[in-house]
C-alpha cells in the first residue's frame, strides 16, 4: 500500500471514530438532559402538591378551631382564597393522576379526596375536622412517597 493510501485510510478511520464518539456522546447527553428535566418536573409537582396539602391543613385547622370556639363567621378573604385555591389544585392533581407523580402518590391523593367526599355536607364541623386530620396524615405519606420516587 502506498503512503498516501495509508494516510487516507488512517484519516478515514479517525473521522469515523470521531463521528461515532461524538454521536454517542450527544445521545447520552440528551438522554441525561431529558432525565434531569423529568426529575425537575417531578420535584416541582411534588413540591406544589405538598404545599397545597399544607395549605389545606392550615386552612381546615383554622376553620375547625373557630368552629370549636363557637365562632361561626368566615375567615378573612385571603385565608378563604388560599384554602380554596389549594383544594382546587389538589383536585386538579388528583384528576391528572400519575402522569408526573408516582402511582403511590396518585393513590394517596385519590384516597384523601374520597375521604373528604364521604363526610356529609350538613356536618360542617366533621368535614373540617376530617380535613385537618387527613391532611396531616397525607403530608406524612406524601413526604415518604415523594422521597422514594425522587430517590432522595
């Protein structure tokens, strides 16, 4: 084989190896990027859900405390709005289910939602008492399930 053919062959093999190396590196980097972005979305979803459950717990505890003391007027508008928004967000998360969060968390939210629906409407004190107790329990379960799902 002539000298120029050896040089051309060496250059061709080097170019193929470089191209393959670059392709593999890019594919791995994109896979890692997608994985990290998905993890970030899951972490954000869990953070939002935990915050909503906390807001529901705080709201229901305040209402329950007022009912136990015989104070029947409503809370201030900001507390009402925060509690209502948190309940709406939890209902949304429950409806979406396990798209982003794990099946365990979706089941925890569904159970919480169904327990709240099972309290008769005319028993307002029982409703807020159940909501306060169940939301405290759900917070504990969510922390464990979210950490397990996120691997932290």
